[in-house]
C-alpha cells in the first residue's frame, strides 16, 4: 500500500492500445498513477522493477496469457490483481480466481466501473500492522514484515499467516480459521498444510528472536502467537 498522500500506482497489462489509453486516462483523472504494458512477457519484469499497488491484467495478452502471469505473481506477491477479459464463460471466471485474482471484470465495461473497483480493492488492502511494543511490523502492501528491526524473509502465505496470528497476539486460532485466511481462493487443502506453514514461519521467527518459541501449539485446538 502506498504511503498516505501518495497516489496508488496501477499497472495496466492490456494489448488493445485504445482501451489501455482509455483506462489510463480515467485512472489518472481519479488520482492514480498508471503504466501500460502491452506484452505478456514484460509483465513480470516490469512488476519486479517498479512498485505497483494494483495490476489490471488482461487474460489474453501476446507473449504470455494472464492466467499464467497471475499464477507466477502469486508466488512472490500479494499485490491485488484484477483480471480483465472478453471471456465470460463460468470456467474462465473460476480459473481466474483460482490462480489468485482478487476480482474479475468482463468486457465491455465502463471505465468508471474499473476506477470504482480499483478503489474498493485498494481500500480492502489492510494498512501496515504495527505492534510496536512487541517489535513486530507487518506491511502486506509492500509484502514485508520485520521483527525487532530485522526483516523476515516470508512467502505470501507465511505473511498472511503471521498477520492472522497477530490479530491479536495471544488469541488461539484453529486450523480451519487459519486455512480460511491463508487461501482466499477456497482451494482444497488439508490441516497438515497449515502445520507445514506454521513450522516454516516458526523457524523464521526464532531466527529473529533466538531461544524463544513464538508460535505455540495448543493441543487439539490450533496455534497461538506469543509476543
């Protein structure tokens, strides 16, 4: 998420020049900063080179399709993605959401709708969570977390797990509650998947705070973060 007063930056991954320019004009007028990428093969490199707060991603791009791009984005970033496409079949809608898209807009659409959807999604992205007394700071907009001033090298799932466990610290979360927060696309996973992510997160937290067990297992119930 951008700092207060700083315009959100939006990547428009769209190969139709007129549509891309129209979206850019409306978003710019609404206070966003925009950048157009017309080739699917350039989306990931451009994303990694520039900080973006939102990606409008066309499903059918030359070079690389939107589903494949979105799937790769989700391996290293939680930045909101809105799929934009002329395909309206239900299977395409489901595929888009299964790879981690946050929303789905079908062509033809009103540019004003895109602006409204973009604002709504960015409002849903939580502001940085700071537990200053404990030394924990989470900024899921920038996809990072620090503990006692030391940056934690977390995956997107581990970041969501830490954020859930810290809201608030000390609360016991069941495996089912953690599953819901970790996988927003409702994929089918087992409780053991949660255990694996907790194990990995626990190890990284202990590296930042040696000798302290910060995620406690509550037998038969779930997990609790102690700070």
